[in-house]
């Protein structure tokens, strides 16, 4: 795939870049020049095709910026406690540490969900979770952390094909929620809000993103100026010792908010939201009206 002759032969078969969206390049390639050569050769014959790849741990090997010329879409890994040395919020830290480089270069950043290996284990710190529920909760949490970290899309594996993993298809279940908040994600206008955790573990080391609050929240603004407060626990059951967090989110516009998918509302009068987050849990608060009183 690095040679022009390969792509010329594909073109000579009568295929155009109207016949396919793009190409998934070699998985977790650690040599930037390989990706650059493949993309360059492909673009000569298929200029509208997209080159994408799944990149692994960006804290080792070449700097992530060296890969930028070789890809149009980067799928950042979301390995979390599936590797014991990485905290659950590692996906968020990976994105906030690396995604700005890619976005500033005009590239698209996706989050890639993972639920293999240790994700299928239930330990004493998970007393209320069966294996399938644990996989489901971690999958949704990864997507939410990707949203908070600035991902512009989701690349999801079908976990039922992994040995020993429950028949859980994940993305299909979460997709309706994702589509509902897509206008805010797509607009890319997000602001980190200050959170004050008042019970439970207060912070977590989210290498490579540094130390972050155990509850993290962002305010998203869509193209029409509507507000969405996205928040998540950054802890899994093991890290939180099954203990929920109570926290206050500051800097929130006053008004009535619908808490999406939870059949409840909260009214903000002093610029703060007070709520509780179980491990893995997330809350999305959508401001129902703006200052003009319109939807």
C-alpha cells in the first residue's frame, strides 16, 4: 500500500473514490513514515478518500505530531483499567494531551472504545456488577469521556467477537443518545467548568492528562447558542471503592435544565449544579430555554 503501483492497480480495476469512503491503515502503526507513504500514494489516485488509523499509547515511541501528515482521521485508544497501570480516565487524558495538535492541523479525532481483557472480570470491588453490565458501563463511560476530551466521533468494536466477552454490541445501544447531543459535539465549542467534589474521592491521576477532578464537567454550546452541560465520574468501581461522588459544578448559566435520559430536571439560580455521580455515571444537562425564552 506504500507504492503508487498498488493504488494505480486499484484505479485500473475501475474503482473510484466514490466507491469507498476511506482506508483503515495498519493497526497501531509505530512508524510515521509508513502511514505518510501510504496516504501520499493513495491520495494521488483517490484524492477524496480518507486515511484513518488506530493509534496506541502516544506517550511512548514517536511524538504524536509526527503521525499527523499520514492520517486524515485518528482513532485514539481508550484502554483504561483493561491495563492495570492505567486509570479509568486515561482515555480522557490521552485526548486532552494529544487531540489539540490534530485539530489544529485540520484533522479529525475519534475515540475508539475497548472492552476486552480485564473488562470482563468482576472483582470484590464490583459487588453489584455482573460481567455484561461491567462491559456495558465501561463502554458508555469511554464514549462520554471521549466527548469530554473533545473527540469528534466514535469508532466502536463489536465486543461479541472477542473471546470471553459478553454478547454486547455497545455502540448500537448508545447511538440514540449520541445522536441527540451530536449538534453540540459537532460544533466543538466546549469550556471546562470548575467542579468541587464534596464527598468520595476528590481527584484522580489521569496520565497523560495530569491530575483531574473525580467529577469533570464541560459546557458545550451549539451553533445556535444553546447550552449543554456534560459531566462524568472519572472513576470506575475499583478506583472509587464503590463510593459515589457528590459534587458542585460552577459557572453554569441560570435556568431550567432537562437531565437527558433521566426523566428529571434541575433549576439553576446561583450558577451551580449540585448532583451525585456513581462510578461510571454521567449526567447531561440541557438548558431548556435561553435568555430570550425561546427553545
